[in-house]
C-alpha cells in the first residue's frame, strides 16, 4: 500500500547506492519526541549505500518485499514485520534482494 495524497521525494543512487528510492514524509510538522516518519520504497534490485546516523537514532520497520539491512558489519533481514535498530553513530546500508518487486519500509527517526 502506498501513502495516498502525499507526493514522494524521488532520490537516486542514495549515499552512493544504485537505483531509485521514493521517500514519503508522513508528517512534516514537528512531532516530538520524533524527528520524522518516512515511508520508503526502494526499487527492485536497488540499494542504499553505507551512511552514518549522525543526527538521530532510528528504527527501520519492514513493510513489504525481501531486503537486507546492514548495520556496521552485521546483516539483518528486512521484510514484513522486521525491526532494525540504528543507534546514533551507527552505519547503515540497505539492499533490495528482489529483482522484480520493490522493498517497502518505514523509517522512524527519534529526536536527538
């Protein structure tokens, strides 16, 4: 299910990765103690390159598809129901393992 009434921000080759990611900002207004809630769709076969969580700790919630989240050197499955914690300062990379279906996930950023 794709968010209705919200236009995505289309990002390509995010953090040196490959492919497109549609990012939907679910609530652009301030919502302490959270900094953002982002619904994301990574195209089939795409990946988001390694990047450090410099400003906010996060959690990534798998919604649909078959992916992998790598935090530091540890890899975790990213599929419906998966939860991946990203402490402040951790390094994250994401991969869509499917060659033909998008990977959908939710990012919840905590205020620092």
